């Protein structure tokens, strides 16, 4: 953590002393933990996914629905021991898995906590996808399930919305590595494997179609989660195209393309999934 290069920002920050580009130093900061009922059904099941929201982010999309969390404007600092206790508590409350949301900038600390207490339920590494191969290799022994975004295809799109023109190069390679995890289910719940999420954005259908073309060869190795829940949020005044939800026509154009590519392992969302009521109330 003295020369942090955990993510492609490679900012070399001394996080024992100050924050990196991800906005946080090496102390674990969380905004909430609870049994999340609205993840994909193979993760949330009937009891919920034991979800922990970590503060800070190495990507920082302008429309982030968890804006105050990703910018580390809020949150509570906890110790490695307390994090291990949260794993245990969520498991005892019946969680189907431990779902670590935007965790990679705390990878070292999370792995320390998993060494203190390794839950008997799957660990989900829930990431925006902007990951390096080196960090993935470090994480992989501790993650049973990868839940990864592939958000943008075109460098211009990624540059516009998160300032990282190389997003797809990193996220696609990371997802291809993640998809090597074997798909294993038990009683309808995912125990191992990868779900690739893609959020359809207004006026960005072409980007979505190219992402599906990329995903098609992986379609038997992983699940696709095609999300329609985009809601105008964050700092988007300078982005007129982001001021509305997506239309039914946009979503169905993307979904039809997925089906035409023979992608059958797919989760779809109803358009009514968009809206602020699905953003959790933060506890810290
Ligand atoms: S995890 Fe944070 S500190 Fe480390 S390289 Fe990425 S942005 Fe920089």
C-alpha cells in the first residue's frame, strides 16, 4: 500500500499516508452492509445477498448512482477484524453469499479479513471491471464469483463518462480471465462463475451492441446481465443525453441483438427497475 498500483490508474500513491486516485487511503471505509434483495436472482435468492458497499472508486463514472459513496464523501472506517465479523454476521443472518461491492482498492485488507474468517458461502467480487491482470491473479483464489461490469466499448464513450479511454481494453481482458471460473450452481444459487453486467445507457445503443458482439464467444462460460435501470444521477449537467432514462425501444434493440447472437444465459430487467427507490439508503 506504500506504492499502490492495484488498478490501471497505477497512481503509485502512498496510501499509508494519503488517498490515491480512488479517493481513499488504506483504511477500510464502508457505507452499508445488508441482505440485498435486488441482485440477480442466482445471487439474492430468497434470503438476500450479503452485500458490503465499500467507499471510493478507481473509475468514477459521472452518472454513478452511488455518487457520495464512490467519491468517499461518506462512510465509516472499520478494521480488518470488524470486516471479518461482518462476513460472519451476514452469513449467520442467512446471506447466500458475501457480495463485495467495488472492493479492489481494498484488496489487501479484504484478503487479510478473509484469512481471519473465510465464510462457508461464496465470495462475490463485484467490480466495475477496470482491473489489471496482476491484481486479478492476486484476488482470484479468494473470489468464488465475479460480478463484473463491462460498461463502455468505444474509447470516446469511456473517455466521456469516466475519463478512461482504455476502459474496454482493461475491462474486456479482465472479464475474459474471470470467465475461466467454472459455472457451478446448487439449488438454483450460483456457487462459482461469472456474471458480466452491462448497463444500457440512453443514446448509447451502438456501444451496447459492440459489447454484445465481444461477449458472444463467452456466452457458454458466463452469464450476461443486461441492465435497464439507468436513472439520471450524479454530476451530469454537462451531459444532455444522460438526462433521461432509457426507452423501451433502446432496451429491446439491445436485447434482440443478444438473442440473435444466441446468448441464452441472460438476466433481463424490467424497465420499471429504473428509479431512485432501488438505490439503498446509506447507513454511514
Ligand atoms: S487502487 Fe487507488 S491508489 Fe491504487 S492505483 Fe488504483 S487509484 Fe491509485
